[in-house]
C-alpha cells in the first residue's frame, strides 16, 4: 500500500466545483468524504490509488482532459507543511529544490521523485514515477504544481522554455500552452520542465540561514521517525493518536483514508491485530509516562484510553508483574541510586 499526504488533494473540492462537478459524489465512490479532505492535517495520509482514481474520475465526469494541470496549478506551497517552510529559508532556488528532492519521501514515499539536471545554460527538473501505470492526471498535476512552486520563488518572470509530458497529446493542447506559457511536447520519455539555468541561482528573498539550519535538523528528525512500511505507518499513527486521546480503529482507519475492515485485513496480513498493536503502544507509552513525567496514575490511565484506573492497573500488572505505582517507585529509586553514585 502506497501512501501520500492527504494534503495532495488540497483545493480539490473548489477546483472540481468550478467545473460544475459535485466532489462529494466522486469522493464517496472511493470511500472518502469531503470533510476528510478539506479538514486534513499535514500528518494525515491517503492511499495513492485513491488519489489516482479521484483525479481520473473527475476528469471523466467534467470531460476535461487537462484536469491534471488545472488542479496542479491551484496547489500552494503551504501544502508542503514544514518542508515548504524549510524551502523558503534556502539561499537560492536550486537549494530549495534540493530540499524537496532530498525529503520527497516524507510526501510520496519515493513513489514520485524529482531530480535536477543541467546541460550548458539549460536546466531540467525531471519528475519520475516508480510506476507509470494510471499516472496521467497525477503526473500532470504534480508537474503543474512544480511549475507553480518554481514560479513562487522566481517570480512571474519565470517561464519554461519547454515542458515535456510522457503521454500522448490530448485533443486540445491550448490549456497546456496557456498554463505553462511555452511549447508543450507530448510523448516524451519523462515529465520535465526545461528552463534557463540562471533561475536556479536566483536568490530567495525569505532566506534565513539560521532558521534554514534549524529546519534541516528538524527534517532529519522527521526522517528518522517516518514509517517505512505499512505496519510501521500504522504504529506511527497509533502512537500519535494516543497522544491526542483517540486511538480507536475507526480513527486510525480514517487517518489512513481506508475502511475499518480494510485496516483489520491489512493487520491480519502482517500477522497481528489492532488490539495487539494498541496494547504494544499503550505499554510503551505507559513506561515513558511513569518514568519521565509526574502525571498522576489516573491521568496516565486516561491518556492511554482506559475506562478507569482498575483497567489500567490490571493491564500494567499483566505486562510487568506489578502495579504502575510500584513500577514508578522502583524506577525512581533506581534513578536516585545512579545519581548518588
């Protein structure tokens, strides 16, 4: 299962309605709601296949072959979250793009990748996909969003010399020429923007070296904790959900933009269950809260989602052979002994 940030669909409803199409009907057909999309936070995830299907169905319903570039042109740097903020602090456009390239797995899990190539006075931003199956509208949207991102840093003076698109030409090429303001070539080997190399060296007005270094360190922390496989993603989301007090199967399924039954089937394929994973997360967090905080035991029980203190005591005694009060006393005593020596 390949996941992307739900914010990849930021502005989808508005763009779809502008074409006279009801986005709710299309979203329901893939098991989503408009509220899920419009209220998504940076950490929320969605299946890549759902995004592909949404864009394809919308293009068909609106009879709009260029829906991909139209939708991508509405994207904003704010959808990149902390990654976009880090890019704003880069010294120049190339440095900003390198931040995107280096950290793109935080957005796409390497389903889509960017690279920069320079030949003489020409620069290429090349967009590649792990699989070209059913990516037409997604690729167009990503290419248009990349164009808008570069123009954000360079200003309105930025215009590509050519745009390459790796699928056959639509009946009407005019919307593509209008958006990119240049020659758009279809049936190419890759999706790419071609432009004068000097734009890569253009300074960024919002650049802040100290803040840039801080944000780069933060992105490295994010990378270290970002889940690399499906089971790790679910664990990651469960730990986050426990922090905010709603770690139900329904909520985790919602964060993954899937049905609850799909979540359970996915876990069974990995040889575990939601209950087992939840117990592991609670056990890990309980130890941390008892050792490293001064929260009362009743507060910890509530934070971990237990109905009452008795239920938490019972679970903790099963894990460690002692009640949480005794565990905390022993840890405190052990820490005190180490300090004295």
